[in-house]
C-alpha cells in the first residue's frame, strides 16, 4: 500500500511539475493584426481557442490595430512581435528602409474588386466603360493596372474618389465602387442585395493579402519560434476553412461578441476561397517568387520602389512543404 501511495504521489508531483514547467517554458509572442479580430483572422483565432499555440510552446497575444494603422512601425519597434499586412504596404515600407522580413501569407490573392448592382448588368469591366467608378483614395493605381490588363484606360471612365462607403453605389451616384469580397460584398449579399463582383486578382492584379512579416533581427534570432507559429497558424486555417460554420461561431463567441454570426460565416467562406486560391488547401501560407516579382514590378512602374529593391527580404522557406500524397481539395 505504501508503495502504491508513493507511486501515486510521485506521479502527481510529476504532472504538477510538468504543468509548472510548461507554463514557464511558454514563449510570449505578440502578433499585430492589421484590423480587428473577426473572420478574416479565423485560422489564428481558432488555433488560439483550441490551445494549439500553447501546445507548441507559444503564448500568443493578438493585438488589434490602432486608429493610426501603424502596423509595420509597431512590429519593427516592439521586440518579440510578428504581424500581418497587405503586400503593397510591406513593399512600400521596405522601400522606405523598414527592416522587415516577409514570412508567408494568409491569402493567395487580394480580396479587392469592383462592386455593382446586378440589375445594372455591369458584370465585365468593358460594360462599365463610360460610367462612374468610385475608388478609395489608395486604390487608383490598382484600378489603372486592372484596366490596362483588359485593354482599357482611365479616360474610358469617370473615376471619382470615395471613402469606404456603399452609399454612392446604393443611391446611384456611382455605377460601381471599390470593395472587398470578404467585407462589402458579404454585407450586400447578407441583406439580400444581388451584386456583381469583379475581383482584381482575375484581372492582372497579383498581390498577396494578410501577409505574415516580422522584424529581420527578430526572425533571424528566433527562427524556430517563427516556424512553429506559422505551422500552428496553417493548422488553424485548415480547420477554419473546412468548418466555416463552427469556426465563425467561435470567432464571434470568444473574440468578437458584437459581430453578426451569419455575416462572419459568409466572410470566412470568402476568406477561405482566397486562402487556397493558387495552392489548394495543402499549400496554405506558401508564396511564389513570380507573384512577388510581379507585385514588385507593378510598384516599380508606379515609382513607389526601384527595381533594385528585389525580393531578398522575402523568405520562401519558412512555410513547410505540403504533405506527400494527393493534394487536398477545396471544401
């Protein structure tokens, strides 16, 4: 009996010691989002909720963006930080001297495009010729590239700057407006409004979205930690894409209780399509040099960067290769 008690006590002490050791060994990591927690970060939030980062030895804190939207500056000055942003933002930041390194991507294509009311019949860019297009202040260059890809010119349209607002479309002030497949398009469809959406990624605008990045020095010194974070994040994205209903419920209940669950489910479905756009579900997070080189060429043409910038600051090796065997299929 004494021997059995001794074994029990020894066993419980080992368990408690492991728990204490595990908590002590967790590496704290802050991750700067480029928006607020919602379905567009469902893979990360799901992995957090299920404890997968902790299982990998990481205590992650997801930080919502502040009103100044200084994502890159926050990451490069924050110590043990990673973050995400649009590829265009990161290209411009690197050209300006920011010591950043790109690690992988959540979305294989940009969610940006043009929204129009289906009743108007503007389901191609050429049908919009001669009509009014509302563009965000930072969206004109992307639109010009898309038009050129389809053999059109800005002078073929009346292009006006509009803020992130659907009112000009709904009141007839514009025949099409810039929007996002994971946001404004979802909002209109959720309210029963039939729309046409022209994705820029189908018209020559090659750019990654929600791109993982970190400060160069931090990534160099903590490569194993960064790799583990990316592996767990991809695991979370795979689970979220395969179960958008359950995953969006967790996003709302655990991270964003004021958001509408149906809207978040629809948004996650749209996010999922972009996450596996070029690679399939087994290639989550992976990047191609040709996509970055095309984006860099576009920004060079817009005189945002010089051709000498190159892509040496982009790491194509941190995302593990897909498993062997038949490729996974989209849900």
